[in-house]
């Protein structure tokens, strides 16, 4: 019985931790009129950003070449990238901007998670 309780407790811990590690939010950025909206976005590590081009011929390219939507293409298109490194990730549209925040550019700021939501708890009581 003791081994069964330990096994159940271990599984609950693994399920709880995996829920934290694999939760992901997708944030939206609109591409149109020679701008990204919002131009600056703060997200949590593991979140994704979805750029949606609704007007014009554009692309998305990271200053450090770590991600790109490919060559500039006419609307409509979507591009999604998941961020796995904390820090600032500047990007731009190749035909209308450049590295370092020139003209049509934006930045994604990725932060470590700062809290755990109590609603994600699996067990409300444990006894040995």
C-alpha cells in the first residue's frame, strides 16, 4: 500500500509539473500598413507569437536570423514561432525595415514565468 501511495504521489507531481512546462499561450501580431501591431510584445518563455499579414507584401525576420517567415509574400499569410530563449528578440520586415529597429521593426521580450496559478493544481489533499 505504501508503494502504491508513493507511485500515485509521484505521478501527480509529474502531471502537475508537465502542465506547467507545456502550457503555452499564442500572442497575435498584425502586419499591415508598414508596421507590426503591437510593435513590442512581452511574453513568457515557451509562448508563441503568430504574425498575421492582412495587407501588403511583407515578411518577418529575426535580427539574429533565428526565425523567419520566409521571403516577403503578399497577404494573407500567418507565421508562428515559439520562443525558447529568455531575452529580447528584435525582428523586422526585409523589404521595409532592417536590423536594429530600422523602419518596419518590432521586438518580442521573453521572460521566465513569475508565478504558478493555483487553479492548475491537480490534488487538493495528500496523506501518507
